[in-house]
C-alpha cells in the first residue's frame, strides 16, 4: 500500500476518533452557550415573555420524539406544546423567577447533553395566596441543529 495514502487514512481516522471529544459539552464555548441559554430562559420567565421562552425549548427533529418535559411534584407536562401551555397559563397569574446565578452549575453528561442546576426563588399564588419559595432547579440542555436548547425542567422544592 502507498505510505502516503496510509498516513492520510490514519490521520483521517484519528481526526474522526477525536471528533466526539472535541464536541464534548465541557468545552468552554459550550458552557458559555448553555449558561446564556439558561439566562435567556430566566429573563423570559421573569418578564412573562412566552415568545422568548419558546425559543429556548428544544423542538423535535422531523420524525423524532418530542424531547421536552416539565416534571414537578404537583404536575407533569410531556412535550413542548404542553410545557408552553403551562407557562402561558402560569404567566396569566402571579409568577416570579429569581435564580441565584452565582450558584449555577453546568454539568456535562455527554457530547450533546448537560445538566443545569441553579437554586432559585419562585413567587406564585397557589389558591390565590402569594408566596415565594426556594427551589432547586434542575434542567437538561441538549445540542440541536439550532444550538443548545432546554429539553427538561425539574424544579424541586428546597423546603
């Protein structure tokens, strides 16, 4: 075999083998993008901006299952449309979202997925009584054709 072709083939194989590592969610660019994504989501929630919130949630690729969910102690919403309807209804009433951004953690869990953890204070009015409570917000971001997007939201009461 031609040594030039062999070296070229080996170099191509090495590049392909390293491609997943180069795309790992722990790269600084990915971490910045995921952080910015969460901050856009938090700002949209604080402003009751449903249109911007829609841009941060993942959209299912053609022929693929909907990856979006919102699971809390009191309820479960499966699919982006159900989650959007939940936020539309929530934004009609009392709603405040104040994440402790300085305590945010982004944990890579693969080349195309990361967990976002951030403590937050959430203000809402169950039964008409306004209350603010601490929550531990766990979210999962996935890499999509449009960039990083939120796929799952899991708020856990901290008290």
